[in-house]
C-alpha cells in the first residue's frame, strides 16, 4: 500500500510540476511580447533624413512645375514628421512669394509653410 501511494503521489507531483512549468513559460513569453509591443522602436536618424529629403523633394518639384515660378531659385526644407516646410531662395516679386507659399501648402502632407524668400535686386549694381 505504501508503494502504491508513493507512485501515485510522485506521479501527481510530476504532473503538477510540468503543468506549472508550461504556465510560467507561457507567462514569460507573453510578457516579453508585451514589452516589445509597448515600446516601439524609434526611427533611425538615417531613415528620418531620407524621409525629410523625399518630402522636401516633392515640394521642390511642385514649385518648379508651377507657372510663374520657373525663373526662381527656391529651395524647400521640409520635416516629414511635422509637415512643416521652409522656403528659401530668391524671387523677383512679392507675387512669387505668395504663389510659392500657396503652392507649397497644397502639397500633400504639408501642414505649415515658412517663407524666408528674398527679393532679387533688379539691375546690375
């Protein structure tokens, strides 16, 4: 009778130990997954620069295609994350400044435009 109780008791103990190990392993895996999901990886500096260049290039192309801005030297500096664009360069008239700002605002993703455009001096002096 003692042998039978010993075998049954040790069998139950082994089953309990195995089931607990499985539960603890599942909890550990779930918490590791939750930790990775809760803290998304920050974008690298390189990927941010690539996104900003592509965004700026889109604005620049739109400005170059705009009628009335063909003879200007406007450069667009954009922040793809915030949608902010700064226009810099030289223009011949204030109308071109207004046209450049309004055109840049129409580009998809642009939220704000700052104009740092300067009027070109007329004449040879």
